[in-house]
């Protein structure tokens, strides 16, 4: 892919120079036009083969947030990009991030733009991350953009942490409950069955017979059940890898009682926060909408965002196609419309994100408080059913022995 040297005039009127890879000169010019800039001069520096993307693994969002904040401080202090990357790479404790920063530093020193060098590590730096850095480079406000990225990542990490914290207790209770039930059915119930055979009890009450059948199946046909689960998992992954399958799964996620609304709120918070951050960083609305569609976390909402982007390209307002999609509540649509009319769309989107993040937090707290007693009751019912089912034949045997006919 050819490497071009270019110069353009930034928002402040100063002439900026740089290098970038592009398939053609027109592709490079179109890339800048989408950002709202016009290239003054372009020249081909060299032609190189397409570099391979190196896979060093994925770095956690928390470490990326810290990296961005430190990077922003050093850039704001006037330290060169290569020096920043070298220092940050040496002081980080994450070996994966150290290797990535070393590779990015080498590429930047060799003439690549920072955004292009980061783009070669897609597992660590998402399209959103790269797009924001590119916008900061073009606008000459890289330090401010890195601060916004850090704040965005910190908000995203906080939201994920709250969701994980709220779901940890129910998942642990369910896991222990399944473990207890499997232990009782596969180890304790067979012991009782042997006792029943020694007592020559041949007929069981319906609950006991059901439990005996389940125990026999788990103990004698466990390999069949395990094979079925593996096949089911393979089929599920194959189905989820298709476009149709992802759409079906994401639509089901939105329709699940209680959890569907929670998932919808999380997606709306991510949509608002991401779009607001992109617009604040100076990314054009069409490019911002395309980036948001890939990060919103649900294909149904992504399709609605892409449809809105297509309508905006034809001259529509952003709120109208979002309202027609039926996936965005009236409050969101109205706030977006007001922000668009008043010229403060980025501010309104941040307010929407704050609102839905607080909604997610309160919903998670209510859901956790409601799940605890429900799980305890369900676990108690299952264990109680097993205990009663095991003692019913013994009670029946004792009753039969206590009858007058049996005593004669």
C-alpha cells in the first residue's frame, strides 16, 4: 500500500503535515474530507507491501484508560510521540501493552501516523479508539482527545464493573445450587435406591420415581448428555456466527422479561456515550454514526443507527429515523432533537448516557435484591423435593408395616 506525505490546514488555520497509507490519493483525500478538512498537497513517498497485523493479545480497558491519561499529559507537556510511547512502554507492568507500544513507537518513528499504527492492533485498539485518535491528529488536539478517550473508557469500565458485581452473587448461588443438586442426585439418591432394594420396595410414589429416573439417566447416560451438550454448543456457536443468527439472538435479548429492558438500557447508554464522545472530539456525524453502529452491542440497534445514518446523508434530522426505528424511547429522541436544534447535541448525548447509566445501576440493585430470595426459595424447593421424595417410600413402608393385617 503506498505511503503518502500530505499537508492540510487545521481548524486553527495552521498548516499541518503528516504521512499516511492509502490505496489511492483519492482515498486519502476522501478520508480527510469526511473529517471536514481539505488536503493542500499530496506526494507519494514510497510503496510498501501491506504490513501484517501483529497479535499480542488484548489489553484490559482499565490499563488502556490509564495509558491514555498518561499519554495525554505527556503530549500536553510537549514530549514527542515516539518519546511518549517509549517511556510509557517501559513503565507499564503489562507485557502485552509493552510489546504493543514498542511496535507502535517503531512505526511512528518510521513515518506512520499514530492512528494508523494503532489500527494495526485491532484486538487492543477498537475502531472507536482509532477514530478518535485520527480526529485528534487532524484537528491538532490530540491531548484533549486522549483525555476524552480516557474518560470514556473509565465510564465504560465502571458500567461493566457494576453489571458484573450485580450478577456475581446470583451466578455463584446458581452454580452452587446446581453443584448441590447434581451431588445429591448422582451420589446420595443411588444410596437410597440400594436401601429400597434391600427392603424389597418395588413400587415408588410418583415424585420418587421421577427422581430415580433422573438419577439413573445422569449416572448411566452421562456421556450421552455431555455429548449432546457439546453438539448443542457447537450448533449454537455456528448459528450465532451468522448474520441471521446474531440478529435473532439480539432480538431475543431485547424481549427477555426483566433482563431485556436492562440490556436495552445498557445499549442506549453505550450509544449515547460513544456518539457524544465522538462528536465532542470533532468527528463528523456520518463517520460517528458508523463507528457507533459497531460498538452499541446489539445488531438490532446497530441496524437502526445505520438506517438513521443513511437518512441523515439524504438530509433528514437524526431524531426522526431513530424514532421510526422503534428502538429509541421518546425521551431519547426528544433530547436528541433539542440538542440538534440548539447546537448542543454532544452535551445532550452525554446527559442521556448519564441518565441511562444511573437507570442501569438502580435496575441492577433492584434486580439483585429480588433475585436473592427467589434463588433461595428455588434452591430450598429443589432440595426439599429431593429429601421428601427419598423418604416417601420409607414412610409408606412403615405405614404398611403398622397396619393390623401386617401385624397378624
